[in-house]
């Protein structure tokens, strides 16, 4: 078993890195925030789709590249480095995975080509409360119509297709369906989300039950962990460069042993987390039976590492790190949002322990 990227995956990763650094640096997110666009950047998404990023895991028969989860994870990691505000995770990973695992043949034919081309944005609606609890759903379905609520749906304010998870079933809802109300949320990380309310909203049932919902969520968790590794890595690299150049008391501050120890710990945590995430992505492509374990391990590790990396970025930059003029605050806010999404570190530590029999 290998946990290194092959040539094709490496080329995709390099292409993504170059594109995001040139076309979607952190300054683009800052501009969107200041203009109150709330994660809306259709021009950027069109460019990303044209490069094939929206269809990385979509099979070729549906207009995608069929390159698998390791490849998409590489793109997500690079998007995390510059805090790209796009529906890459929501649509290209979570939405596409839901259709691949639970879509009927007709649903796949209708929606996967649109997702791969960027024509349609899909998202996954799971939680109904303040904490991640996918099994707790009060959603009701009668006569093919949904009634209930979903909270904090990532990119739910811009999605064309909403895949709704009940307690033991999945439903496909079009964004313009009658009876669907979307309350747009302004989020701390400037990405945007929505609370959804369904009142006798027409919905198409998808295949599978609770097991399929868990499988879809695990793919969403692993993909999000990949993005978090990218953001944490960039936070570390920016901070490391600062330690090498900032002078105080007549020497660069990176020469102080206490700061070296903190940087060394973060570097070690990053490498361990990257290994966990890459192993989880590889497990998806191999169809490993322990994907749930890999997913919770990766998400727990990524949550803790992103938390530490963003904290250290603020603290080790000193006073400038506390200001909005510096990017440290943007990395910290994104870290907090992704930590909670699809379950935080405590949720996944408990889940992992249960899965392995503790």
C-alpha cells in the first residue's frame, strides 16, 4: 500500500496550486468579504469547472474525469491553502458522492453531468440542531413531500440541488421547489451557508438508508479534512517564514528555543495529520471496509491540527496577528468553521473509539 501521489495526481495538485495562488489568493476572499458577497464568486467557479475541478470524482460516462478521491483531495488541499471560497467541497465532493452512492440511474444522468461541468451546484443538508447529530432527524415525508428543517447547510444559499438526509433515507430537492425557504447566513469565515425550511416540499427519494448516509458523510469528512490540512500547512509556512525574518532583542525570533519547540510540534502534527488524510482518501479509492474508521481518524486529527495551527499563527505573529490587516484571523475563522462541520474532534474521537471496540 502506498500513500504517495502518482504522477497524474501530482500534476493535478501542482495545477491546482498554481491556479489558486494566481487566481484565488487570500486577497480575493478578503475582497469578497468586504463587498459582502458571502461566498458568491460564480466567475471563479466557472474557471475551476473549466479546469475539471468540479468533476474530478465524477465518472467519464457522466462527463467527469473519474480520477478518484486522492486526486480530489489534492485539489481540496490546495484550495485550503488560499482559503478559496467556492462550492468545491459541497458540490464536487459531498454532492457528487451522494449521487454516486445513492442516486437512481435517472438522477445520476440528470445531475452528475451538470455538477461536473459546474452548471449546477449541489450540497448536502444533514443537521437540524447546533451540533452534528446526523441520526437525530425529525424530517417527515408524506406523499413525496418533505416537512422539516435543516440548519447550517454549507453553500445552501447558492445551491441548485439539495440532497437532504433524513434519519434513514435521502431525498433530492431542487432549490426552486415549492415550499422551500432558505434563510441565508453570514458566517464568520465569509463563506456563506443557509438554514432550510421544508413545508410540503416536493422531493425525490434516493436509494439507500442510514448506512449510505454514513458513507456519504464519511466522504464529506475526509474531503474536508484534506482542505483543513491545506489551510493548516499554509498557516504554518507563513508563520515559519515570519519566525525566520522577524528580529527582536538583536536576533531573529526563530532563534529562541521556546518558539522552535512550538514550531517543531506543529510541523510534526501536520505531517501526522497529512498521513491520516491521505490514507483515508486512498481507502476510499480502494473501497476499504474500514472507511468509517479512517474518516473519523482523519477528521479528528485535522480538527485538532487546524485549531493549533491557526492559534499559533495568531500568537507567534504577536500584535500584528491580532489585527484584521493580517491574514491570521481569516485562517483562524475558517479553522473554527471546518472544525465543527460534519463533527468536531470530540465527536470523531468518540466515534472512532466505538468503531474499533473501545
